[in-house]
């Protein structure tokens, strides 16, 4: 009889932790522990203690102001693992391979990973000379097409906060390291609906990226094409956008048609929820 309360307490503790994660994931922006307490109906000290534990486990992290909480690196890792390991993997891979055959250059799907992007999926072109950046590679936000696409989704206040703390390392001659200039570039990216990297990450390499959105229309990942400049100019890469956008829509339909409400956090919709706090 003495063990029953302990078992119930473990179950209750798990539900509390899950409710806190769910509250942060579903929020319109980073939340203070007091705001989370109101949502989950827990006392402030309890919420603060559990949030601190989740931060230690990298499931949550503090925003750059050190006061409000948002999704942590491990949640992004889980999202990436779900994308790469789900039953959608083969069909998504087939779409990516067909796209590479059409455009003739390497394409990848990338997701945010803290202050960088990570290649969740990548299909190489058949050219003997190509840039080797395998799946799992982390790349900067400020000078890659997929990274700038992600930054362009941030609201102005959140973008200002990120740019204030983000180190804009100069990796190539054309890398934008002036924050005001980068913000103007990101505003243009938001308006036109795609991002480009004109030799900003690596000398002689150009890239364009379009968004993949989840079943609820939220940014989920970036679909990018990149190629050496001697084979494809940035203008030619932009000309391939209709093919990228069509592939992105096919992946979105695949996610939507395969969505199962019984899956953990709605299965294919999970990456969308995980990214929401970054985009608020």
C-alpha cells in the first residue's frame, strides 16, 4: 500500500513535465516560468524547479535575455530524428532524389539546431567535383540560404534579440557581417519567400532555399539547392525555384496526408511545433 502513492507521484510528475514542455512548445513566444505556471496550473516554485531541471537536461533553454524559456537543443534533436527516422523517410528521400535529378545539383533539407542549421537530409549530385557536406553537418545561420530563410521567419523583436547576440563571422568575401545590412537582407528574404547565398558561406558556392511548412502552415525546415558558381550562377539557381517549391509542396502533402493524431505530438507535425518558439 505504501508504494501506490509513490507510483502515482511519478506519473503525476511526468505529466507535469509534459505539460510544461507542451506549454512552451505551443506558446506564441518564449515564456517566463510565471506565465507557464498560469497555463499548467502549478505553483510558481514547482514550475520554476521543473523548468530548471528541463534546462539542465537541454530540453528547454533560456532566451538570450536570460529570463524567458523556449525549446531547447534536445527538442530540436528529437525533431530531426523524427524527420530522418519516420515512416516518411523513404518517400521524402525519393522526392529529394527526383529534385536533384531535375536541377542537376546537390539538394538538402535543413532544420534549426540552436544558433546553427543542421542538414537533416542531403542528396548529392552526380558531378565528380562537388562540396562534401554530409547529413548532420552544422552550418551558420547568417550566411547560408537555409539559415537566412529561418532567420527571416522571426518577428522583428525576436530577430533584433538574436542578431544582437549572434556572432557574424566573416567566412567568405561576401559574408554579410553588418547587422543592419543583414536585417535588410532578411526583410527582402521574407518578402520574396526564398533565401539566397551568393558566395557568402563558401567562396565560389551559391545556394537558394525555400520553406517546408507543416500541416498547420508553420515553418518546419528549409529545402535548399547549392552548386559551385562555375556550373550555376546565382541567377540560374533562382531560376530553379519553381522546382524547389514544387518539391517542398510535395513534401508538405506527404506530411499532411500521413499525419496521425495518435502519433507522439501529432507525428509529422512535431517539427512545426518545436520550431514555433524560435519563430515567435
